[in-house]
C-alpha cells in the first residue's frame, strides 16, 4: 500500500460520498453537514478606519482613504458572493450536493487536505450517534484504501496512519523527483535504475556488485550538492553534512561505504582476505534498502515531513 489519496481523489465521489448519502435517514442532510464541517463560514471584511479628511459633500480626499475604501468594497462584494454560496451549500437538498462536489474537485489540492477531509467527515458521521452508520463510513473508506493500494492503515474509531511501505515508496519518488532537476544527478539515478533492471535477467555477483556501486555513486553525487560539503567521496561527505543525530548513525553509513570500497569488485579491487563469502541477492536487497534510508541525511532535496504526511 503506497499510493496517495490525492491521485485518486476524484473516485471518492462515486466510491464513498454517493454511497454514504444513500442512507434513508441522514442522506438529505449529509452534504450540507459535511460542507459546514469542512468549509469555514465566510468572514465579513473589516471596515476601513475613519477617513482623515472629507470634502464638504462628504467625499474622501486622501489617496490612502480612497484606496482603503475601494479595497473594502471589493472585499465586501466577494464576501457577499461567498456567503450566498455558503448558505446555498448548507441549505440541504440537490443544491448542497452540487456545491459540495464542486468543493471536492476544486479545493482539495494536497495529500494533507484529502486526509483532513476524510477525518473531518467522520466527525459529521459520528455526530448522528448511529454506530452502524459510522461503521458504514469506516468500511467504505477502508475498502477505498485497499482497492487503490493507498499508503494508509485505517484505525478505529477513525484515523489514517501512514504505512512504512508508503513512506519508503514516497522516499524513492522524491529522490527521483529531486535528481530529475539536475542533468548530472539524473544521469547517475538513471544508471542505478538500469543496474536494478539488469538483475531481472542476470543475478550474477558481478551485476549485484554493479547495482551496489551505482547506488553508492548516487549517494555520493547527491551528497556533493548538500550545502557546506566540499568533499567528493562519500566518506568525506559523511564527515561534512552535519545532519547526523549521533556518531553511531554516521559510522553506520561510513562503514557501508568502507564495505563498498574494500569488498573486491564493488568500487575497487578491495581486500580479498576481508571477504567472508560471495555477494548474493540478499546483499543487494538489504544494502539498497539501507542506503536509500540514509539519503535524507545526505541531501536537503528531500522533505522528510512530506515523506510521512504525503505531498
């Protein structure tokens, strides 16, 4: 489960909201109640301060007063329009449905928005005091998450929790997005992805070593772009980034770098006497996952909050 709600948000209308509104008792009020919960009531604009000077006829004189009055008049018109729409939306019936659907299309612009809407909607559903109706909503959302392989666990009474597969998938996505903005980084990322794909037909030790080497090259390349870094080897970069919470974490990364340099055939000739066994697919999987996990320490191109909460 790794996808984001925002990518399939349009499907919620058919999969969740229309099915929820079929309830014979709460259906007529549901859309208006949802709108009231989700959309704040319009706030009237504040009137401008008293004018500094008026003509004998009571007209404004100072440019600042004229500008303030024009701004207020424009804001008042906008408020009136928004208030009319708001009153229509909470009035119930077919009009509420139309306005609510419009809000669902136009005002949901981020993953955080979509999660908030789901959880706020539960506040409305639970306010009816009907356990069966609450369960109906819970199961509709749960089915939606499963059907579209979305990056959340849904826990009772109603709370969306990001999953580890979802966080990791987002990490790889953001890493690809970040490297795509720079031709040199994009080339190194492409080489790593090619090495991963090559394993489909050839899982020899040479191909596995190449895969680990290309990922080390990628981390080295993104690390060089980190502010304050002047070194060009991963070992030097680890000592310069200044992002480590503890020396033990930094040592873990530098030890992996030493492994890639000392194991024969990954980055250098290495030291044959230090090799404990031949390289295997388990090494490719384990090392690749661990190295990807270290990438937020080596670059400021990745937003860790976004990794957890979504875009």
